[in-house]
C-alpha cells in the first residue's frame, strides 16, 4: 500500500546557510520512552508503558506553532513517542495570509488534505516529469510521491490550515534552496552561472535565502500588497519589517 495507517509530514530538518544556522528541527521529547517502546516485544507491552494522556497529541502545543507567517507542526517519532514504532507522521500546516512552504522534498510519500482556505500547490516528481499544479480547498487532497519537489502557497488574505500525512515516523524535510547554497561555489555557479552574487561572495548570497524557521515563510509581495500587509524584506534568513 502507498500509505500505511495514518501518515504525515515531518517538515523539520533544514537550515539556511548563515554563520549561526537557523534550524527548524524537532527535538526528541522523551528519548527514554522512545527506546523502551522500540524494545517492547508486543503492542500490549507498549500500551502498558503509555498513559491515556500520552495517546493524545495537541498540535497547538508544538513549539513550532505560529501563524506569523505560519508553521509546520509535526506529530512524529520525536514529538509524539507513540509514533516511534508506527510508520506514520502527521503534520498540521498553518499558512498565514500569503505565506508559503518553500520547495522541499521528503524521504516518504506525502498526502495533504485541506481544512480551510485556498492553497496553491506545485510538484515536480522527477527529471522529465511535468510540473503538477493544484488548488486545494476544504475537503480536497493531493499527493506528493516520495522525493518529489513540492511547494504550497496561501493565495488569500486569511489563515489556511491543512494536514499532511507521510508513511514514515521520520520522513525528514530538505529545503531545495538552502541545500543548493551548501554546495561549493564552483558547483553552484556552474549549474546557475547567471546568479548575481552579492558582494561577489557565495556565502553572502546564501545568507539572503530566508531561513526555514517554523517551516513557513512570507510569500509574494503582490499578494501581501493586495491583503494590506506591511512590506517585508529578508536579511540573513530573518524577516525584517
């Protein structure tokens, strides 16, 4: 089967190339419990290790939770130990007005379901494949196959919420732009010789890439003007007003 049980999105892993990297990485909340759950012989043994409360997950208590500009709140092996023996991750995607998830990949299949708003999605599955564009409205879902590059954008002026499911408890996330600028300058410039380097410096140019932060970033300026939002810029991976 493409997805086993419930599956989800661990949008957690990457950082912008700045002197002190800005990371969006989930911290393992209870390594001891994770270890014990993995060592248990039976599902019943695992159940006896867990309280009723530990079988619940509250997305709004996730440290990443934010609507400014948004966030990816993961329930995965790190944040919810019960998932450490289940091939599943679930993420709450919170996109503020005009917010976006930058192009990224996961090492797992990904299904996304819209709860509110209108979200534009983009996906390129592999070399030679066409780009797939979708608009998700409440009750609609789409799929991003394993390792496909995909991105999401809130087209409107209200908060959008979606839920994302992956078939791995540790599916990882790799943001394409940040990864590209971790490559040596010679490789990067050979691939994209048209890049206008800031101050003729590869690292200084990399610092202009917005940091991953809580998993979401500000979107297009045209959308922000239409929604009456303050103009913003980026400096060293941080939003500045």
